C-alpha cells in the first residue's frame, strides 16, 4: 500500500476506534483505499461511485438493478396480483457481514491488526450510517434512464432505488441497496410507524458524541455541531 494511503488508513482506524469520524472521513478513506479493495467488493463499489458521482453506468449495484428490473418487467402483473408470488431477493450493495470483512481486510493491508468487526458494534453502525448518506447523492444509469438513490429514516434506515416499469407506467418496485436496523428505535407501530425521506442530508458527528444526519443547509463548514443549536426535527440521529 502506498505510504500516504497507509498513513491515512491508520488515521481512519484511530478515529474509527474513538468514534470521532463522520461522512467526509469515510469518503476520503474509501477514495484512498479504492485500489486496495477487491474487484466487486462493496468498498470498491463505493470508491467507484465517488469517482463517478453524477451517473454510474456499471458496477455491482447496476448489475443487480438490471437483474431485478428484467425480472420485474417479465413478471410485473404477478408482483401486484398474485398473492402466492415471491419475487427474488434483491442483492443491493451486499451484506453487512461482507462489508465488515472488507473493512477488516483494508485495515490489515495497511498494517493494522484487528479482530473481527462486529456488525452490531457502535463503531461499525456509525460506518454504515455514513455510507448510506454518502451514497444517497449518487445516481445509476440504466439504458437512457437515471435513477436516484433515496434514504428512508424509520425504525430502520434504508437506502433504496425506486424502479418504474417501462411496460406498466406507475408500477414501481423498491430495491433496497443498504439497510441499517434499529435506528429510530422508539418508532414502533403495528401499522409500520412513521417514515421520512431524507434528501440532501449529510452524516455529521456532534459534540455530544453521536452521529446524526442534517440537511446540507444546516451543515456549516468547519464547525463542530451541537445538538442544542438545532430545532426539533432538524437532526436525524443514530442512537448508540
């Protein structure tokens, strides 16, 4: 590994361990370690998104979107009218277990020995939270159509793509790209609870220690954020 990349990987490991990192640190880490990530891996895909931020016309996510879209077009009526129909599981970006193993491999490649990274650990959950909001500003290109990624903040945090059928307009399927459970933990209801779609939000570290998403307009450059300065409903936190 290049000496500068190794140095920055060590730095990221330190701020990962003490939970002082935010979305910008994740972006820099993934860009610098992109070429040291395996082809077809989640971290490589994230680095590729950062290299092609406006529209991505190849890669892991697009491959899975193509497969899901083809199946949806061929079985569209069954999706909505056949109660016994079970659509295939959308693979999205991959599993959290895969991502934790990839992160471990990058740390080890930089010369930092780490034990297994637990997917339910607070450090890793912060990492996933930041990745979801980092990816939310990107788009994938399928044919001549562009698809935005959206973030739904509910009991869990979901990054997804909404795909509309070409053959049956106004028929959509939701393709979950990445999911983090137990985020809005008080939001429990037999009817699904409250849900909010967060557009143009960034994951920031607050001086109180937690990671929370705020709108770009509420993200001052270079300032450490304090929860006390925000009105209710302006911060979308990840509880520890």
